């Protein structure tokens, strides 16, 4: 079993516009254990989404490191970091970002487009199995406008899983759902964490949602607080 830890070291993010300066992250230090279910809780504007995007290689920090399996991902080239995202990380957002002209199955397969033909064939079989396991066997050919919000989010989670990521980054994944569907998504994330050993990092402003995780850290005004 791989027992590596991912580390965020002295992480800063600053946005500048002329003479205006906005410090979004202010020296974040955080260690994430492999196979952990971690929640990052904080109010709107605390920097949660920015931290998640940097952790997943989507946004460059102004300073500091994100160390994954011993490698600072921001010391990699853009192409190398794109490979890291594609192979190691899955993203689940509050807004599902499904392409409306594609079926549920086609949306799930999008991250596998650049695989070889033999790999694509395997990806197709795996995509179907994921959708079936998420209760969407009868909805694979439906387009997003034919799905409920809870179904759309499950399709988004299936898409995030298609390349078998080691880490799933979830940005307010229940924010657009009613309480019943929100609870189903949280149960699904916990199942993925326990049974598939996927590391889950979830950001939320909601205390109750945060406490479904194994560990909670608190972010306020760009800094972690006790």
C-alpha cells in the first residue's frame, strides 16, 4: 500500500490589478494523508476554492509548494502538470460542467479522449460500470437537460473517476442539490473513500457537511485557523 503524504508548504496566492493587491492565501501549511477524507471548511471568500484549484494543479501559486509523491507539481512543465491532472486527480464542482450536447456516457468518457484505441475500449466498459454502480444504468444515453440535479452530479463524479484518480477534489459538490440528493452524494464520496481508497478533499462552508469527513481544517481570510 502506498502511504505517501501530500504536502502544501508555505502556500501564497496574491492577485494584483495595478496598485490593488488581494492576498487570497497567506502561507498555508497542510499535510494530507493518502486515502484520507479531508474537509476544508470556511466562509465564502476564505480562499477554499483557490486552495483546491492550486492543490489540483489548475492555478499557479504566488509562492510555496504543492508536493505530491515527493514532487513539487509547480516545478513541472505545463505539459507535465497536465499529465498529473489527467492521471492522478479528479475534479467535482458545485456546477456540474456537463456538455449539454453529449449524453451522460459521452460526458463521462471526455477525459479519456486522448487514450489509445485499446485504452478507449477499456474506458468505455469502465464508464458503463461506473454509471451502473451509481444507479444510472437507464440514464446513460440521456443528455444533461433530461437528468435531475442529483443525477447530473453523479455523472460528474463518474467523469472524475474515469481515469482512476488517486485523489478527488470536490468544490461544494452538494451546493446545488436538495438535502436528500446532497446526502446521497456525501454517502457516495464516503463509499469511494473507504472501498476504493480514493483520497477525498472536499471544500464547503457548511459545518454539517464538513463533519461527514474524517478530518476538518478551517480556513478563514486565507489562513488556516485552529
